């Protein structure tokens, strides 16, 4: 059988990348957030849509965790027309001189800054309209949402359907959702002892609404079977409480492990602990409202980017309600992937194994030589690396700021995040194809389970190319 040759577009000079320079210098870290981790901005903070000024761009704060110490925090243009301004350490393409590389990097930084400002201005303009044009917002967001002034927070809420397109209805819708979440917390985060005390404080009213008796403590004869701590009934609040305890303990462990490289999530500061409490509340409420799925390890990693973005909204009211907003957006996002977390559906047409098979078929369609080498020659089963890529939406493969850029693209696709996710995963394989083709089982598995630092704009460009070729 004659293998398909490599598509011409993969051999284009567009993919040429300079060889990584050997240097002991560490890549520059993004600027840390201020003490309360709010995104600073200049200009008016009022509700005047016509008085929006350009914000100061502040990058996500990051401590250098050992597992991610080698991840470069590059900021290259997302929409550049020249392929020569892309740089990566994936050894994909021919080498270039150090002088050319430095000049290209400087040019890329200048272009990136100009494009970010332009895209930011366009997004502000779209968000100032009475009726939001979602087609235009999706188009702009797919190229990467510039940091600052709450743009990403607002756009993500629109992309996830949390905010309606009619801007005048935002306050009403937000108030309704936030009130609903408050009720969820009061009902679902209360332990049986608190429920009992609440009953003890209840009163009896006459027909005219006048208090005629304060019941005080419930007589033993009035304690129902469901309210007794030793009850094993299905409707027993105590029995349900003990069943929930195991899940809550797992949530607690996972929340404490969430992004140890970010002060926002980890550490002993009151702010970090408050953020951990919010993640915990959301996951517990989700588990109780979705008994078919409950909580599955990894959900905390999907929740973290949403809460981080919403909590850093410079609008104080929005930041204060970040927990409620994050809950509903988390539910919406997970609705497209929830079958991946249901073990009973693993082998079904909607389960995680079926999705991984789609990725394998997608790679075969676009690069049969690479597909054959990975799966036939070196026997690297895609489940060995793609399971984490897909279920955690690539949150563990890249540093946090780059993950947010990838999510901009995932959330902005009108076809839904899953199809775009598969294209990005396929692009991840293609841009390290030379190393994979030269590797054996061990080296390839190590490479894909510890994906190398790469240029995110380059990755997203290749993913978009795959969409065009598929069309």
C-alpha cells in the first residue's frame, strides 16, 4: 500500500521555525497581578458605553512550579499574515540564524501589541452595542482576547450563553441567576444539623399570620425517620449526607492541588483560601444537582480558568459575584463534554473513547504518514496521551496564560468546543511531526505526555488550517 504523501501545505515555508537557542536565561515571567489579583485598567469604570478607554494589559501571575518550569511564556501575534514571525521549540522546519530570529521576535512583539490594541478596540465597540453581534464577537475572540478591562470575562459569558445578546437585559438576567445560585448554596451546602436547627427555630402562625407558638426544640416523637442520623432510608437527609462526604473529601483534595503555580489558587493567604472555597462550593453544588455524574477528578481543572477570569473582572459587582457566574458558565461548558466524565458511557458513541477515535481518524485524514508511524509502527495508542488532552480541555499541557488563549478559540467556535478541541489536538501532533517520526514508543510517549513549549499562535493557525482543509 502506498502511503499518502505529506500535504503540500505542511511543506510550506510558513512552518519553518528557527532552532531553539541554547541559553541559560529564563524566559520573562508575565507581570504579576496586584495584591488582590484584580486586573487594573485606565479609563472610566462607569456604565457609559461610549466612554470606554484602552486598558492596561496585565498578564496572569505565575509562580514557577517544577512541573512547568520549562514552559516558555511567549506572546506572539495571533493573526499575523507572515509565517516567519512564528517561533517554536518543536524543531518543526528548517533552522534560521540567531540574528534573523531576534529580528523576527522583535517584529512579532511589535505586531502583537498593535493587533491586540486593535482587536481590543473592536471588541469594545461590539460590546457597546445595544444588540450584540455574536458573529463578529466570535470572529474577534477566535483570534485571542486581549487581557485587561474585563473583556475576556464579558466575552466568555456571551460565548457561553450566560449573557443574552440584548445588553439592556443583562442586569435583570444576572440578578436572577445570582439569586438562584444563592438559594442553591442555602439549600445544598447546609448539613443535616443545620437543617434540624432551622426546623427548631420555626414557628406556628395562626390564620392571620400572627405567631402563636415558638416550637423550640423538636420533641423526640416529632423527629421523622428521614431526620434521624441512623436512618438508612433513601430519602434520609443524614444518609445522603454521609454518601456526599466521600465526594466532598475528594473535591477538597483536588481543589487544594489546583494550579499550585498560581498564588491566586494556592497558598495560605485569605484571598487564595477564599478562592479555594468558591471552587469547592461550585463543585459540591454541581455534584448534588447532577447525581448521574456527581464529581469526577479533573473537573476542578476545567472550573479554574472560568473562575480566574471572572474573579479578575475589574467591575467590583461582577468580581463579587464571580462564584455564581462561574457556576452557571461551568454547567454550560460541561454540557458539551459531560459524557466524557460518565464511565458508563466510555464505550458508547458519545463517550471519551469514541472522541479519541475521532482524533485518530482526523490525524489519519490529514497526515497518514504520521498516523501510521504512531499507531502502527511505534504502537502509541492515542488513549495514552489524548485522554488527558480532551477531558481536561488542554489545561494541563500549557502554562495558564496560554491555556486562556486556547480557550478563547474553543469557546468562540459556533460549531462547539469539541470539534475545535480535536483540531487543536491534531495540530499539536502535526507541529512536532519530525520528532515523532524520528522517535520510538518510549520517546514519543514521553514527548506527548509532556508536551513541549510551543508558540500558541502557530498552534492555533495550524488548527485553523485543518478546519479549512476539512471543509
